[in-house]
């Protein structure tokens, strides 16, 4: 199964849960927009493409920011179930479609603004030689000259304590021959990236960088379990891709228990690192 299919399956299965546990992504989006709208020469009208729109939260946030939405908005997502929910929530025919970020069905030089929040790291699978470069080239193709591309990406270092628990459990499964194919085992299923890697991909796709920053954004949760519930909503099948379907619930419980046991009781401070970039199409 390809990375694209894994991510699609995950969000199809977790869509209804994700909608109620998306506060991390919503906070990232608001930070990204705050950065974007302080940059010079940002288009304040025209076409806007939302890559990885989920349930359409960007449209909601933009409508709250602007008395009358100045953009012709289009949201795309790989998950048919997320698109179904977006259409149901917004009742805006034609605004949301299932689409692959690496093969955008838009004409060259047709968009004024492209925004992608917490999406492109899912396309980063260095163990398999997969990177977000193809999707970035597509964004470059469809943006008009001087159009803006704003994106947030999970930065290297994020969720390290949960990832450590995940690795401990997976190492035991590998040692006992319990994975379907450990050739494709990923030490970081999120695909977190370094800032310089993200910047270089944009530079090589005919972008000029206006803003690029890696930020540490600690988020407090009531308990480690509450944080694990958020990870489950956005990454259950991505983390457990190499585990037999019948064994996934038990393996997930083992990861969560390992995570909880590695920490002190009480609140949990999530170690979130996010990359924020605004770039201009040359």
C-alpha cells in the first residue's frame, strides 16, 4: 500500500473523530494565517486553493476574519470522507473536492494564493525515497507569478516522547517477527522535517522565501492519555500500517501504555515543533 493510500485510509476511518480533536491543527492554522497576512503583497482577493482542507476549517477561519470573503475558495483533500464532512458542514456546492496534491487538476498560473496546513509532512517518507517535492512543484505550476504559498509542516523534534514509546513497542514486535513487513518500518510515521530541507525544496521549485521559521509550541493536555487520543485521531493507521488489522487495537494500547508509563502522573506538555513558511512564486 502506498503512502498516499495509507494516509487516505487513516483519514477516512478517523474523520468523524478528527473533527472533534483538531485543536492542534486549528492553532497551527491561525498561527500560519497571522504570519501570512503580515507579509507584503499578499493577495487579498482572487483564487485561493486549500491543499489538505480536511473538514474545511480554513474556510471557517477566513469567513470569521473577513466580513465578506474576498476569495474564490477551493478546498481539496485526499480523503473522500473528509470531503463529505466538509460538504455537509458548509453546504457550498463545488467548494470541496477529492484530489491528490501531487496531481492538481488546475491550469497553469491559475491560483493567486495556496494554503496548506499540517499536510506536507505526510508526503515525507525518506525511508522510501518519497518527499513533498512533487506536490511543491504542482503548487508552483498552478500559482501565478508573484502568487503566495503559505504552509505549515511538522518540524523535526515534534512528539518525540510519544514516538519513543512507539519505537519501543515496534522494536519488540520486530524482534518477535510480528510485523507484516519490517522493510518499510518508519521510525517517524509523521514525516517531520528539518527547516532547511523544507526551504530547499521550495527554492528548487522556483519560489522565493518571504518567511521561514521553526517554532516550539508547547501545548498542555490534561493527561498523556488525552494527548494520545489526539494522535490516534490523526495518525492511528499511519502509525500501525505494518500491523495486522486484527492486532492493531492491542498494539495501540501497548504504545499508549508505554507512553504513559514513561511520564509522571498529571498534566502533559506536548513537545510540538512546527515549521511555518510563506513563499512567493517567481
